[in-house]
C-alpha cells in the first residue's frame, strides 16, 4: 500500500510540467512543488522534525499549506491542520493535545501563534508572508532522505466535534488517506485536465480530501484564502475551473450575486456541495443561474468521503447524497442493532478503508460509535433499491454555521467561564432564508450585556462559533432529570 509521500512523488513524476498549485499570481508546476516540498522538508529537519513528530499547520489555502503537508509526510511526521480563523485558546488546545513540535504559520498570525504555543514546548516557524523563516522556492540545503514510512503510521490528526465539549482527535494513517485519495478521485474522475477551486479551508476534512484526490489525479488546485462571492465567481471564470467543492451557503450566495455581465462557467463539470444539507431552493437557483446542478457529497472527519451523487437523473435525486465511493460500504441499522431493508429509515453506518481507528485517548467515546467494523454516524437515513443514500435527520446535535460544524458543548463551556454567567444553553436556529446560526440562552447572577458576552467569546472561539443571537432568561427549562430542554428555546 502506498504512503502519501509515494502518491505525491508519483504525481510529480507523471505530471511534472503541469500546473499543480495556482495561488494568486504564483503558479507552481508539479515539479516545482516537488522542489518546494524537498526544501521545506530540509528546513523542518533542521528544526529537529523527524519521524512521528507532530507539525501543526496554521495557514490559509496556499502553496505553503500544500508544501507543509507533503513535506511533513516525507519526513514521516504527522500533520495537524488548524483553521487559520481559530483563536489563541483554540490553537493552544490543538497544539497541546497533539503534542506539536513545531507550528507552521503565516506572518500575519505570528504573534497569535507564539502566544498559543507558549509553555507547550512547541516552536513557531513562519513560512508565508513578509519576513518568513522559510520561503517557497528556496533552494534545498541538505535535503533529508525520505523516511522509511509504514502505511499504517499516522499521517494526519484531524479533530471532530462531539459530546465531550472539546474536539476529539481523529488520527488517519497513510493507508487511510491513500485509500481516500484513490477511492474519491477514481469515483469522481479527478484527472490532469481538471482545475479545482479551493475556497473551503484545506484544514477542513472535506476540502482536504478533495485536495489529496486532486493531487493524485494530477489536477491543478486553485487556492483562495477566503470566500468572497465576487472573487470566487471571477476565479471560476478566469481560471476555467472544472471542479468546485463548496458548501451550500456559498452556492446560494453565488447564485444570487449580481454581475454586470454573465460569467462564463462553461468549463465547470462538477459542483460539489457538502458540510450541510443542500436545500432544494439552492439546488434549483444555482442551476438556473449557471446551467449546472450541484451534487451532494457525504463525508465525515472520521471516515473521509463516504458518497457522492453522480446520478444521471440528478433532477429526480437532488435530495440524495449519492452512492458510496469505491470500496466504501454504507448500511442502515435499527435501534436494536439489526440491519434494515432498502427504504427503511435508521442510523447510517459506514465501513471504509479510509476510516480512523477511533478517538485517541477516548475509549468510551470510541466504543459508542465504532462497532463491529463500522462507524455509526449519528445520521438518520435510508438507502433506496438503487443504492442511493438519503439523510433524513440526526441523532447528534451539531450546529451547521456556514458549513462549519459547531459543538454546542464547546461554546457552552466558554460561556460558563464568563463571570456572572450561571447557566448557558447553545443551539442552532434558522433565519428566514433557512441558514443556521449559533444562539445562546443565558442565565446570569449580575447584569451582563450581549456585547460583553460577544467580547468574552472573541479570542476564545473562532468567529463562526460566536453566538449571533443572545437571549437572557431567569431560568432554563429542564426535564425532571435536570436536562435542559433545548427544543423549548428555539
């Protein structure tokens, strides 16, 4: 079985002269990206990074992010991607929990990064922006020999939200990631003629899975640091994008964006929607505007890509997340653990070669959802006679804020650490357009304003986790057992 370094070097060899990464005014071919990866690997080795060490990547979508992941892989180190929107406390948690040796970041984030790693033993290296410690394209010096890596060695730590109130560490091995890249790229048809636009952060499992699939297929990856509707439309047209992984809120915004002249997106052959349910209204509106239907993808941090809707009659199957990608099995189980017949609703469970072994250091949490070789997703759904999967609800209660999953317990923990707040309940509420955002219902023992609550959250939570709606009550509704009845707070 190949490692991620094997797959990368194979792509460098096969597609050397073709564009690999387009990042603003900078373009690197696969051969040039290979040189940058060697150079950065030498730099990391000079910082003492070796086999099994953890390398945190706090960067926006960029050449440097790509180089950081593949350079770490070549050394046998474990990458720890962190969303560059995260605040100091969040970064500190990821660095401490993972045992990070060095954190790679952008010049604009240097101060935040240095504060976050203080006392952890981790170092900080700026590899992007003014005054960087390493610069992409720098000549390699004393390039280290590729590490002898076993396919079952850890390649990446991702973090999943959950009932613990803190993100849970999800380790994925080289074998897991190689299977994901192969299964997804073969199923969706990523090839060397494709040009893939990345606006969803590469630190997110969804974008990351599409990225390593793109590299395996020899596609060109176009990087945007953040979503801007006009910037995204310009890139889709000017870069002749063929594949666009997005989240529903982006698709809805693009379909409703005014442009003086209609954009030519005729090269676009696959628009992927994931991260939240795709509303029928958005599905139709995007097609009416750009003459292409978005297709839902289903995945998770624990498994990577599970399924994608490539149906020929997509108009009739818009609500489906498609059929499983190659080598992935999805079944539906009833409350008693019995496998259900096609069309029956139950809990979706996944068996996949790209699936994690469980949550590191959390055997009880692992045992709840990893059983008999399957990952029980917490999603309720059904599978029709043709194998198409439909998600109908959730057992777990996460908030989908613009495509990002927010664990209510994590936000509640931050709120309860604020002086004056004695009780906190966090839930997702929809606005008139159907978009979900974070709401907090609070009980306090002294005067507290909504502005003070928001200020307390800033610096402790990523912006998308900060409650947009804040309500104060004398008490929270509870069941006889003391459980907060959140359905009464919506």
